[in-house]
C-alpha cells in the first residue's frame, strides 16, 4: 500500500468511516495531517496500535487538547483497549501534570463512557493501603532507578525530604503500583508525558534510563517519541531524541 492507502485504512480502523469536519473548510490541511499521522508515523517502529493509542491519550492529556482527546478515547475503544487501560493511562499523568489537568481529561473519558453505557465507577485498581503506599512506591522507584533513589533521599536537605517522600508514596505508591497497566507500559507513557510537557529535560533523561531498566530498549523509545511527534512538534521531539541518544549512545 502507498501512503494514502495506508492512511485511509488506519483512519477507518480507528475512527470508522466518518470524515473529519475540517475537510469541509481545510481539506488540504486534513490531507497533510492524515497522510503524515496515519500514513507514515503509525507505521514507523514496532509499537502496536494499542501502545500507540495509549501514548496518544497521554500526550493529548498533556497538551490539554480535549476535542482530539475525546476522539482518541473512542478510537482506543474501537481497537480493543479496555476502559480500565484508558483510565489508568490518564491517571498516570497526574504526578506530572497535576490534578486539575488530569481531571479535565477524566471528564472527557467519562462523557465517552457514559455515551457507550460503560458503567462507572470502574473496578478499583488500587494495590496499596495508607500504611503500605510509601514502601511499595519506594520499591517501584528502586526497580526503575536503582541506587540513585537512595542517593536522592540521603542528600535531600531536611526541609525538602517531604518532596522525596511524596515522590515515593504518591507518584510511585498511589499511581505506579496500580493494576490495569504493567510497569513497562507505565514507564513508557511517563517518558512520553514528560517529553510532551517540555521544560523537563533532566526528568526526560532520567526516564530514558528508567525505561531501559524496565525493559524498553532504544528502538522502542525512538518509536514512542516518533509517535508523539505529530502531537508535540519537532522541538520537543528533538529534545527527547537528544536525551535518548545521550543515555543510549549509538553503537
């Protein structure tokens, strides 16, 4: 298939046969968009469509582009991503975007789910209690980052230790330990969230190494940031690619 044929097939798979409304006003732009995203980017690298749509969901959440997010929630359901997986991908954004932006995305999800008669709330995916969230979160941190975490905690000034505690208990205890998505997927999504966010270069670099530590290789990271490109643009994509190349030099 050529690029145009690929884009038509992929778009139909994700969204059905309905043409975007923008075709009525900006057909040239929509052709550029469809050809690049659905005819080229979707076929670059070895990610499957489930991984690609989960990445798209978190990047659109980061961007706070809600109309496009709603369309991709529907697309995610169309290709067999479960309601739990959709929710967990967006919950993963909270430590990096904050609660208000994450709640904006959750509201969009809930509207789509209600239209589809998907009963809410979904089954809880929580895996911790108040007395275990710190220990479980710290264990996940150590698995992702190794001894770096011990150094960070030991060298934190006394008036900033609480931030390290929050990282362990909230980010990694409350969120990373949840069911619905495995650790490898959560860490890949985090890399994409931070890359899309911009201004978080040191965290992007840290999570490149974190991805390697949990089993995502360089090709996977390049495929993931390539998939982000149409949604975040070249500058942030190139910044993330530079972090990948610094942490994992070419052989």
